[in-house]
């Protein structure tokens, strides 16, 4: 089933030094409860996947943060699920690259590392919070990722598909050749 993606539009950080073009945004977004998001957002991360993001202004103000992959943990996950053994050098160094404005701290977007993510259409993920003045009318909280990692002190009333950590990994991540055989993405 193909998703109606938004027309391209531009969005700015709060200090307006950075302006981005958001290309092919999927309005059905995901809330992520993982530990990295809790640190970065002071709460869960609201992310809408996009085909691409282009920096229109203020590239010099963008700081990047590389989220490192825990190789030992990844190997354990693959072994526990009987998927395959994978050697350390075949595991990528990082999972995604966060881009944020160094002046005002707005979390702009992240991009998944090439060899990690299954679906190329969704490799860029824009923070939903800074899109709220873009005029988009059809944003919808569709999925909650790492639901079993959600802190106890909040919950959302929206009806979502809640994915556990394992289910999140199985749905989205392609680790080298290992997950290719298991590819069942929606093909949007
Ligand atoms: Zn800014
Ligand atoms: Zn997260």
C-alpha cells in the first residue's frame, strides 16, 4: 500500500539560522521511546521519515552527532534470534547521524547509515516538532518504536502500532547481508 507523501516544503529551526527542504515526507510518523531519544529530546522522539532533506541555508550552523552501534550487543541480538553470526568488521560503526542547530539546539533530522536501514525511502527522519508551523494538516502518530523501553511516566492516547525493541529491529533494520533474506518492508 503506497503512502501519500507530502509535497516538498521548507522548515526552519527556532533561531531561523538553518532552513531545510523536506522532500517526500510521510505524514504517518513514528514516536521512538529508545534511550538515545530520551537523552536527545528530553522525552520520546517524534520522527517523520522522508525521501531526502536538503540544507537550503545555514549549513555552517549544523552540528552532527553520530550514534555509535554497540557491536557486541548487535552480535548477541543476531545470535539470540538465530539469524546469523556476523563478524565485527561487518557491523557498521554508527547507526545514524543526528543534525541539530548549534545556535539554538533544535533537533532537525537524522539520517540512517546506508548499510543499516532497509528502506531507502525512509533513510531521512525529520523531527516532527519543528514542522508544526509548516502548514501540514495530516500528520498522524502511527507507530511507537521501542515500546518496551518506554519510561513508565507517560503514555499517549492515540491508537498506534506499538513495536517492541525486537520488533522495531526486525521491521526496519537491515544489518549487512544478514537481514536481506528477511526483507518484508512495505515497499512504499
Ligand atoms: Zn537554530
Ligand atoms: Zn529513538
